[in-house]
C-alpha cells in the first residue's frame, strides 16, 4: 500500500518529534508510561496506553504508524510493550563512556571472574541495612537483597546475573538519564567507582 511508512521511517519520525521537545523528552515519556502502568505495575503498556503515552508527549502519528511501532516493540507478541525496552529502542544502547562504567561495575562485582554476578558477589558490596523498608521493619535485609537482585531481570531465575542481563538493566537505566555526566556520577556514587 503506497503511502505507508515502515518501522524505520516511523522510528525516525518519533525520535525527531521527541528531539524537538528537548533533552528531557525521553525521561518524560518514561514517567508517562509509568503513570499509565500504575494499575498493575507490570512495567508494560497495552496498544491503547502506548498511543496515549506518545500523544501526551507530543508525538503525532497516524493510527497505522502507532500500530507499526507497537507491533515492532511487542517482541513476545503478548499484546503489551515493555517500556524499558521501548525507551532503550528509542534512545539506543549506552554510549561508550556510559558503557565503560557499566562494564567497570560488572567487573567489580564479578570478583571471582566466573562471568556472572550472583548473591555472593553482591552481598559484600550492597548493604541493605539502610533500605527504607528494612528501616521501617517491613522487610528483612534478606528480603530487600532478594528484591534488589530481582531488579536485574534474572531471566532464567537462577540467581545469577549474566553480563547480558546486567547490560540490559543498565541500558534501561541509561535510557532514562539524559545527561552523560549525571549518569557517570550516578554509577560512581552507587557503586563507589573511581
């Protein structure tokens, strides 16, 4: 059908429209998607929420183009789009400067050099004692630690975070931080990197 744009052209248009809105547009898009997801907290949006979120952030596409983008980002064909993957898809992987710090943090935790980070690697570095829910008595330190470990999207639930899983997690974090210096400072502070 003549006149229809493919996913590459629609993505280019989306990025261009977001760039016109300024440097904070991707972060604002992330906030909008999180607000739309507040009902069940699964970090996914359905087809309608996807279009609403984009419109609310000044992205004007045809219904067919919203559908093209949605279908492209619905990787597992479950009728939803994971907005971390969506934000990474828009912004792309971390640049070389950011990735260098992500790599440095991984190597700091993979103390035994086995190619993954597990609870034993993190236990001595990540202190849960000051987690707000531990402080209030809602969680034990072990529960807070398990929640922290779970945030890395351990796909096969083996308690081991592979380099790919680590990189995916930080690509999502990176996609919502607009400024390189801010991301670098965040990583250095969080993981006591030099």
